[in-house]
């Protein structure tokens, strides 16, 4: 089985850093199942990951589930197993509520909750940006109109300054918000904030957090939630999709891939009204 694991790892094409983690995850799996993972049932794997979830961080657990799922897909492709017992097993099912992670369906519910008028349009645009880019809430509220350029977003400061692509759907949401923003904006300052209150002032971190928690309640999301919950959730979703850790940390604006451990211990010319 060790030779099969090494053959699988060679086909993943991931970086050397990720390869070390993948090998460790599979060694742990082999040890648990006495080097015969092909004999493990779905129920036994669920029990295995439930125990892992008691001690692992959400990001480590998510990586393990993703690696093991891919490994069983490989075993099935090579006819070592008849069926993939990992189908339908999700890391989110084993994450304790005090380290809450939102799944994609909960992201959608949070965004799609209908709140009329200026505030609803603004909060929807802000949430779409957070759920798509993993911005820090401070980066989000500090955005200026001039940070929207050619379908991209300029954000962050210093080493964290970066350009992020924005999907067409999010650009449409921003355009709808910007049309209403003109009715409320004072824009007397040199810096013109992108996201403002109904009084025309820059929205604060605390103000957005309050609105987020209220929106979560009315969306039927029964989990502790904060802006960082969205950032962490996006990182874990990307890991489940097989994105490299280095790519995720670059997107999130971390200075060094090693800073991804933070998730393990806690779990882009001024705009003229169109984007």
C-alpha cells in the first residue's frame, strides 16, 4: 500500500510543502486502518473523521478529508476498490460549532436574504465581495471608490496590497449599489469611501458586523458568525477544491504561506457609478 500512496502523491502535482502534509495525512489513515484502507467502510471513515474533528483545526480537517477523498478516487480508478466510500463525506460535518464554517449553500442564503432599499443593496454587495475574495473586514470598509478599476479591486496596504478579480455577478451587485450611493454620498473628503451609511459617512467595522449578525439570524443560519467566519470559510472551500495553500494565502493577502497556520489555530481611477 505504501507504493500505491507514493504513486498517488506523484500524480497530485502539488508543491513540496503540500506534499509533506498530504503524505502525513495518508500515513495517519493507513495506520488507523492497519495499512488496509481499501477495506474501510463509509461508516468507519465517518467515525474516523469524527474523532479527527475533536482535535484538528478546521483547515487541517478539511485538507485531510479532501486528500483522503482524492486518494479513494484514485484507488477506484486503479480498481483497488469497487466504490468510493468517501462520496458525500464533508469536513464541515465534523467541525465543532464554536469553530463555525459556512458551507456554499449558507453563503448563498446569507447573500440572497432580501432586505429592501439602500442598506440591503449595500450589504449584499459587501457580502458578495467578502464571500468571493476573503477580504479582511478592515480592508472592506477602507475601500475607496478609486479602488474599483476595470473589473478589478485594489485592496490592502503595504505587502498586503493586491489586485483581485471580481466576477460579473458581483460587479452587477456593485453597480446597483453605486447607483443608489449617489443619492446618499457627501463625498466632501479627499478620500471617497466605497461603502457608506445612509448619512453619507464611511461604514465602520462594528456597523457591518452588527448588520451581518442580523442578516444571519433572518437567513436562518444558526452558527456563531463574524466577518472572519466568511474569510475562514472561503479558505476552507478553496482547500476542498484542491487549491494550493500558497495560492490561497496570496488571494487572502497573507504575507507568508506560513501565516495560513492562523486558520489552523482559529479554526483594485475613481469610479463613475458603474463597475
